[in-house]
C-alpha cells in the first residue's frame, strides 16, 4: 500500500490562495514588534516581549510552533547545560514538570525509563530540568507559553518574498503576506531557519561554506580526507559504479560524479537535511512502515554494498525518548541524511522547497521501508526494523510524520559581527555577549563523491569540540546598520559555516530569541535605534532575565 504525501503545509503552496489563520481574534495591522517565523526562537522572543508589556504578534508559515524542538528533535543537543539560562531553561523545567506526573507515562513506567541524554543525564532532578522529551510534549509547552502570555499567532502565513517588504529610510515599515495581509511594526524579528525576511529586506548573507582564508579558519570550506564522527566509508573501498570497478557502467544513485573541490576552498554546498522521526515498538501505538510514493529500491543500492561490507550500526542513533519512543538521527556512511539533495533549498521558491521536502520525505520513508522489506538486507537487521513503526500519538495531523524538515543550515546573515571558529574555540574575544553556546562545531556531510582511487566517500562531516563554553556576540543577530536599522535575526545568525555548526543547536536559538526580544523592547522603551543601545544596559537586563553571558561553573 502506498502512502500519500505527508507534508500538506508545504505542498499546499500552489499559489492559488494562501490563508492566514488564527484561532484568536484577527491581527492588528500595527504592533510594537512583528516576529516572522514559528521556531523555538520565535516563541521565546514573543514571551520575553509580552513580559515587558510590548505588543507582539507571531506571523509564520508554520501550523505548529517550536520548529525542530517540537518536530522530533527530542534528544537535545545540550552541550554544557550550565550556560542554558532564561526562558530556554524554563522550557526544559516545564518539560521536567510534565514528566513528574503519572499521566505523562502512558506507554512506559517512569521508573523504567533510562536516564540517558546527549552525553549527559536526561533528567537533572536537583535542577528540575529534563532535556529529553516527546514531540507533542514540547509543542504543548510552547503552546502553554503562548496561551499564558496572550500572544497572538497567525499561522500558515507566507511572506511575499518578492514584493512584501516595505522599507523607508533604512527601516522596515511593513511586511505583507502572499494573501495580502499586511503587518506594520516598529521592530521586526526574523526567526525563520531560512532567513527569508532578512533576505527579502535586502540584507547581505552567505549560503554554503566559506574558504578557510576568509576568516582565518581551519575547519571551514571543503574538507576532503577529513573523516570525523564515523559517518563515512572509511577503508571500506566500495565502488561507486553500477558494475563495481567499471566507470563506463555509470554511477549508482546518491553519489555525485562531480569533482569535490580543493580542500580549504569555499563552495555552495550545505549540511545535509533529514527528518527526526519518532518511532516506537509498542504495538498499540505503532503505525506500520509503508511503501512511499515513487519507491525505487535502486536508490539504496549503496546501502546494500555497505551492509555487505559488514557494517551493522543501523540502530545506533535510534535515541530513546520517553514512552518507548525514539528520536532517530543520521548515523554511518549511508543513513537518513539525504546528502547533496538540498543545495538550492535556502534560496528556492516556496514551490521548489516543497519539492525538495517531498523528495527528502520519500527518500527517508523509502529507506525505512527498504530496511524492513528488501531481501538483500541481513535478516537480523530486517527483523529488528520490522518491529518499529511511526508513533501513532505523534504528528497526528501529518500522517505521524514530523511537520518540520531539519534545516541544519540555510542562509547565514553577514551582520555587524561574524562568529567564526576563532570565537567558538576561544582564540578571539567576544566583546558583547548576549548568550552562550558550548556544543561541538558539528557539520553534517555536504557531499558524497568519488575519490581519485575510484571509491565512494562522504565529505563535510566535521566535529571539533570547544574546550569550554563560548560567548555569542550581539552583532551576530544585528544586520549592518546601513542595511537595516530595525531588524534582529536570532536564527539565521551572522556566522561562518563551521561556527554555525555549533550555534545551530535548539537551546541556543531559544537563548538568542530571548536576547533579540530584550534588545527590541529596550529600543522601543528608550526610543533608541537597536544599533545604538548601550551594551552594559543590555547586559544587565539580560542577566536579570536569567540569561548566562559568561561561563563560571559547570553542571
């Protein structure tokens, strides 16, 4: 049985009509701050603004708030948890409170849940925080934030990226959606993964990897021959050709025949995307893995060769979350990352993005189905995969498939301050901290190519760990003043490709969203442009709000 497409909120973008909908009263046309986007950063920004008595609306293409945090990424990339403060920490405290109730444990006894997180405990009882959670729980926490603070949200609203941004004297005056709905404000916040408002406002940005020489880095640019993490073919010496060893026979699917480029040079390639699927083995809560549309087992020929080489790590990143579910991530040389199939996504039209998302969905569903049904898969792996299925009580309105694709990287603004590996690794000073990060500079693979020796190899997967948490500069969320005077960008931040590999973690986005909101509110209160605010005043208010701006202790 073939399944229908399960990304309706994107595939409905046929431009016949668009409807901005809200369950609350219709939006005012004029407000203090407009937040465009529905990510976790959008929610923390809106909550902070509401707490400061500023009028704010969230206008977003999404139907579900929270971005990846509520769309399957429940095995949180925390890093050093001591530097996660403010509303971000409150989010994880609310998750903790939820799982203290008996009602939260429907498919598993609380005492049987293993307390395993991303290199740290999932639950910190003394701190009353929990870092691992189910998607629907995260979404409910975000919706509680919205409801408690009376924040108006206008969902399924798509920015007119061609003509929808009106600017006067270096400031955005209004933004208009494809359905003609207009929003005016004093300050705007772009909280999208793609940086769509930022780009439509004429702000300079970068897509892809900068050459190492641009910012005097080591780990940016093309990294042929650098094999971190284990998401590569190592010394398997697998042929990329349809007839092994015969280039004339053609290249098997999912391998690029193009030259990978020179090590250290820049390119337009970006980190691979995937969906963070939520699977379960509980029969009563399990939806069987079905054949997706346009299923083609030939797309997984390379996986067969990997398995024939003895690789047996298929389930290594079926990370456990509560109630006998998983947050499934990419692992190994051929896995859920759809390498090389997203290069045009950041700047693509809405229609083209929908096509890319659909292709990723079919690829990933097809991979699950292939594992479960193809006779070439080793029996012990196939028997295990047949026990898994989509969690029936997650993503109920989307066929139990995640709402949001994992946009690990898209546009990155070139702002007042560019974060690079030098700041992340502590080699360069950060003068105006508005939050901290600590996770590994983690870039997923960007291409799969043919080596000079005639074998297949992955490239772009880098993992370099900072020795201690690092500060994130205020200028990284500010466009250059001459480009725009009233926009803040806490997600598509100003950073190099490799620095973004660490900054891109969801807790950091929540932190930066709150800090962006504080700057916006202060600008309105003091009647001072965002670029001209006194940093010491910002610092004091951020710390009062619980933000951690300097590393002093570990957890």
